[in-house]
């Protein structure tokens, strides 16, 4: 029996692409809000004994979690064989330790919520920093897909004489991999986060790279403060206008505009979160692991 692919609101294009490529059916469901803000879910497709795939990228996760939970539970109640969650961007990975007294470890709590209703998870470059594998916090099978070779290919094709720059030690895993595949030099800077929108970055000697095009690579661009702070230092050091590449462009609030305004050449993201900066298509990567 063919699998069924359900799109959570905003994920229709990716869901359709997945369904067409793996020759699955597109699932039909009504997912909407009641006037009082509560979530209504009704599944219209026949799901009994069928494998179901729920496609939902998890930027702004709080508003997405309940529709996802209700859909998964409803599918199961109607006899679906299993519910697999495809979340190209996986949220709540950064609070992976207690930073201040009184906090909890929300990455663990979120993982346990998702593991409680989905049977499997497929995601792209989750922010695994202090945790080295998804199985440390998720109790369901997780497939982690890396976008590094697509980013390397983009750089090789579009940017001449690149110098890859990771804004902090956490980005080293991504930037080193991308640099290796793009056959380009890379440096990693030191970052100190002082608050949600306050980061300090130190830049090492970059004089010998003055003729290179700086390419900032990070997994997430959220407030863009990390990128902006780095760009400002590169400008002070007399470097060319950089290209900023994020795997996941979350762009909280005015982040995109703020980044554009600080004198960069370009912002490029993968389409793990729909945004007009999406120039790197991760659809085929996902399909490869589902198919
Ligand atoms: C954290 O270490 C991540 O790798 C990113 O550097 C971070 O999430 C970027 O956040 P923002 O855009 O808010 O500075």
C-alpha cells in the first residue's frame, strides 16, 4: 500500500515534492484553528494500515507542536501504521544544558514530547553541540541528514576565492566540513553570547586573506547577531563584503533586514525553512532517506 504524505500548514510544497518523488499519495486533512485559538484536525484520507509521513519544519515551534501532535494522534487513532515526522529544521536544540541556575534542559523536554507521538524523525543538521547524537535525547529512530556537500557545491559554483569563516566554535563542525568539500581555507572565531541579542566575537589575524571573499557559514541564523557582529569585525579588518550562508534561516523579527543593512554581499540559506534567501535545495536529500 502506498504511503501517505501530510503537509502541516506552510509545508505544502515540500510535502508535494516528497509525495511525487517517492510515489506516495498526498494526505488530505483539515488543520485549522477554532475562533478561540484551539486547534482542529480532521483527517480525510483513508489511513488504515498505511505508513504516514508528516512534513513540518519547526521554526516557530510552539504554534506548530499541537497541530502536529493532534495530527499524529488522530492518524494513529484511525489505524495508521506509523507516523514519521519530517522536520527539515528541528527546534529547541540549543538549550542543551543548564546555563543559569533555575533553568531546565528544554532540548530534552522537547525531544521527549516529539518521541511521545512520532515513530521516527528525519531532520537536517540539527544543532548537536554538547550532545553528539540524537539518541542521547530522542527515544525514536532519528535520521540526521547533512547539507554540507550542497553548501560546498554552491560555494564552488558561485563564489570565487572564498575564505570560509565559522563565527564560533559551535560552527566548526559545519564550516570545516563545507571547507573541505569546497577545497577552500577556513578560520573559526571565538564568540561570547551575553544575551539573546548581544554577542561578542573576536577575529584572528585575517590580513593574509584580504583578497579572499569571506563566506560566513553557520547552522542557524536566528536574530542574526552572531553574523552581524562577525561582519562588523571583518569590515574593521578591511575584508571584502562577505556572503552569509545559513543552513537554517530562522530570521527572528527584523533579523534579515538588519543583516542586509550591515553591508554584506548576500545572504543564502537552504530551504529547510521557506524564505526568499533559499538558494540551496535540500528536497532531494530528504527524499533519498525516505524513499
Ligand atoms: C549557536 O551556537 C548557533 O550555531 C548559531 O550561531 C546561533 O544560533 C545564531 O543565533 P543568532 O542568529 O541569534 O545570533
